[in-house]
């Protein structure tokens, strides 16, 4: 299980790096009067966070991955699908955002 948690942590690091660039673009767009939206992800996306920037979502995800280290194997197996879904959604959204922002 430690290998799984390590892989999830590495994915969160990739997401974090991409989110820094994306948040800068979003801030610039909003400063220019564009990018008028209230949240990046819909309420049903699985996040408890709601933000116009990626960083709060990354923080939520990172905290969930860190918390896995304290869980027993059954709890870990239960939470894993939700975390993997969030990672996939974040990566997909960030990659699409990068393509669109160019």
C-alpha cells in the first residue's frame, strides 16, 4: 500500500506544479474582466472545496492523500477510488486548460 500512496503523492505534486501556472493564467484573465465563473469544478465532482482557483482543490487532494497513511487497509481501499477519481479529474482539467490557454 505504501507504493500506492507514494504514486498518489507523485501525482499530486504534478498537479500542484500545473495548478500554479493555471492559477496565474486565471488570475490574469479575471483581472482583465474575463474568466467569470464561480468554481472550477461542479458541486458533484467530489470535492468539498469550491474555488475559482486550482490551489484549494490541490490542497484538499493533498490532505486526503496524506491522511491515507494513517488509515488501515480497509479504510484505504474504501477511499482510494474517490481520490483516484479526483486526481484524474484534476489532471484532465489542467491539461485541457493548458491547451485552451495557449
